[in-house]
C-alpha cells in the first residue's frame, strides 16, 4: 500500500468530471487500499475522492465513525459510482478539504440524503444519511463532478476562512 500525492487547488485536474467504474478487479482493490492509506495520512480527513489523487473515476471513501464527537453514521464506506437519489432540507456548515489545505469555508448542503452506490464487489447498496455524514458524502461527490467546496461558497468575502495552524510553543528553560 502507498500514500498517494494529493492534488492541490488550483490544479486543473481537480476540475475533471470522473468516469464510472466498470471493472471491479484486483487493480481496483489495490487502488482502494492506496486511497484509504492516503486518507488516513491526511490530517483529520474523514473522506477522500479518487480525483484528488489524479484518478478520474467515480470512487470515494468516507468514514466519520472515529470522530471525537459521535455522529450517526454507516461506518467506513467505499462508494463506487455513487448517486444521490433524494435529498431533504439544507443547512450551512464549515468544510475543509485535503486539496485546499489552507482554507475552510461555509457551504450549504442537504441535511438528509438517500444515496445509491456500488461496493468494491460491484453490488448496489442504498443508504439513508443525515447530518455530518450526509455533508461529508456530498463534499466528496462534488470532487467527482470536478468541484471543490470553494465552488459552493455563498460569498468568498464572508464564507472563506484561513485555516488556523497551531504550533506547540517550546518551554523556555533557563
């Protein structure tokens, strides 16, 4: 398994629309393993999409189950050829992205979604999601359409924020 290079904004490859996955073979499974290692290497990443590492296919991984604050969730999900088939409500929430490491922003997303996707074996699954899990999935699916959260900001003036970086201060010993 390998940690792959994450493309960063403004790399134009992040604007490509992903192609459906048609082969559910050993090569796909190896790529899924590498993508998961890349997600785990990211600082606090709950999701990652294949286009973020230059593979323009419809595949995302989302897992909010290990967050400090518990949220309703379906655990670790590998979603292939995902499609939102129903949504309800909307709310504003703060988002960050591995491909936009220096900023976060307020984005409007559906509160609840019904999602259909294939698993790594090609079997069709259906999920009802809400809250943060629904937000994380919608964020990752945007990558499959060549979009970043920056494209969904209501206002770049009031809804985009520099990410705070905290460094531990060394104690002065004298």
